[in-house]
C-alpha cells in the first residue's frame, strides 16, 4: 500500500486495517525492485521487519503508539545508527560501523519510526548531484538520465520513488533543499542548532544541519518537531523550547503575508522556465492577498565564494581524523607512519574531497588566512546583517531553489565551478543559519521538477512551513 501522507498511513495502522509488518515488507519489496537505481547503500531487511513486528505486537497489547508509529524512513549514510554501516559514501569508511546512535535517530526511534536503510550521497556530503559517491551515481526518478541533486540525492530519490515515506538528509549549503527541488518533494533545513548534530559526520560544523525530506509539509514538520531540541551531546544545539509546529503552520494566512522577492535571485542567468514557474506561483499568492515586496540583497554575488572558503576550511580540519589509524580504511602500503597517512588518504578519499581538503588547507595557511578565511568570515557577518534587516520588513524571502532544472549525469563533473553554482540560492540561508525550505511548485516543459525556496527568520520553522504549505501542489 502506498499512501502519500503519514496521517493517512497512521490512520490505517492504528485502526489495524493494516500491519506495520505489511507496510515495511511492501517498502522493502519496492526497494529491492529498484536496486539498480543505487538509492540505498545499506538496506535493513531483517532489522526493519523485526522492528515492525515489535510495533504490531505493542499495538495489539494495548501499548501507546509513538508519534511516528510505523513511519518508514530512510537515513542518509552520514548519520549514525548504532551497529549499522556509516560510509559517508566514501571508500575510507567503507567497512566502518557506528558505535552509537545520532541523537536525531534516537528520538525518531523512541517515537516508533522504522528505518529501512542508509541512503547514497555525495562523498562526505560534498556535491550537488550525488555523483561524488564511491558507490556510484543515482538516477533522478523523473528522468533516469539526470541527477537527483545532492548531496542528499539518495534520500530525495527514495522519497520521490516511494522507497521511503520520509528521509533524513544533511544540509551544509543546500544538500536537503536542492535535491528536494530536483525530485519534486519538500526539503527542510532548520535553523542552525535546532537539531542536534551529535552523530552526524562533520563536514563544516558551523553550517551542518540535519534536515527532513518528505512528500508534504505536514510530514516534514512532524519529523522536525520530534528531532528538535536541546541535546547535552551537542553544545551548539539550541535551548529554545520546541513549539507546536503543526499549530504554528495552521496559523499562517496568505492574506497580508509580505513576501520579499530579491531582484538578484532573478538574474538573467536563471533558467527561463524555472523563473516563470516560480514567478507564476508567487503571483498566485499575490492574487490571494499576499504582498510581493521587491527587495535587494546586493551581496548575493559573494555567497558562493564565501561559502566555499569557509566550508573547505572547516572540512580540511574535520576530515583530518581520517588518517588510516583511527577510522576505516588503511592502505596496505603503510611502511611507516607518514606513508600510512598519505596512502590511506590518497586511496580512501575521492577527487572532490581531496580538492576541498587542499583548498581548505590553503585558505587557512599562514599568509593567506587574513586574505581568504578572515575575509570570508567578515562577509558571513555582512550576510547575517542583511538577511536580518530584510526579514524585519518581510515575513519570508522567496526565490527559486536551483537556477536550473535537474541536469544530465556527467554534465558538470569536469567543471567544479559550474557544479558549485547549483547552490547559489540555497547557500545564503546556510551562511546566516536561518531556516529554509524547498517546496515543489511545478514541472517544466520536459516534465522536470521545479522547486521554490523560502527563508524565514531564526527559529521560525512553523511559519516557514505554514507558508510552504500554501504553495505545495496537491
Ligand atoms: N552542494 C554544496 C557543497 O557541495 C552543499 C553540500 C551540502 O549541503 N552538504 O558543498
């Protein structure tokens, strides 16, 4: 049985018209049928069925079903589940097993979610197409010659293809939102610090956030509400109370809503159809009483440059731990300590990861630190001020999620700078740390999905999702 919202599935499960076991077996069967699509790196065939049976038993014995009772979920393979693989789609962690649960995972599990497996991704979450994976590319479910976006490409494709109802991804500069846009689903990145990063393999720690991929805004908000909140294992997790996102969403009215539309987002390089579809959707909201406010964010041109300096700097430091001694792969050519480090890293990491480690080491080196790293930090501050000022005047900032529709597999692999441009609209919210979402708003003339990207002020996830809900296609 394939239901498109968790509420519908839950009704069936709680009324016992269907069992968790049946639901999970159906999903596993579909996953196996789509094995060639490379969406999952690991499938929990036994564990998922076992968990489903436990849940059925609990219900039959009169137990209270958790808030995510029987929700079939996929987890990106850079988020820890104790005892399961944690490859980050890298050779270097190919045989590594998690020794603890991520806090987010723990909280989902405590509410009776069922994990179906771990999904494919760009190696260490570095990429926009899922092509930088040691396990190979993932085709876009809407056109198999094209990419699903990245780096959470496996999670997005899983939800879009019905191989999971919802999925976790991680978003450092757009990795939940951009693939959601490419796969016609909802992708939410919360405020930095809203969800604990404990158990998420670090890429760029001051940007990384776990996010949710779902078929609709209600499911995404439900899952967010379970994971959000203070965690003593992550000092950057926020103390703020977690609001009732469902109630906050329901309170959002289109009438009187002020939508900021930055002119820089509708640059001439924007794909024409993407621009038209997003514009048309904004006009629909205007016709329902929203006010479209022209705003300007002149620094937008510097977003990609600042982002790639800051995240590569943090990545070069975070990835130093993969040295052949402590985790995962060790080269057989390890005659001495230096050879062990060098050969393990040379053989274990892929091309993009190496590029970023080198770039990050360079921008942090004495003599270049002030010119690059420090400058980029200052730019980050300016972005924070500008977005804050903008959001004092409007409720939300809206634009396209990606400047182009899903591109062909291989198309941008030889040109990293072209690839980096895929994130031009998603990166600013990550630089400032604000919550943002991609919501599906239409299909172009080739039947490729187009997403709209919305940014709200810090901790306004309820409002953000309430606005997105008015936009989502039924
Ligand atoms: N595509 C961006 C990058 O390669 C974003 C990645 C991410 O959000 N993890 O850095």
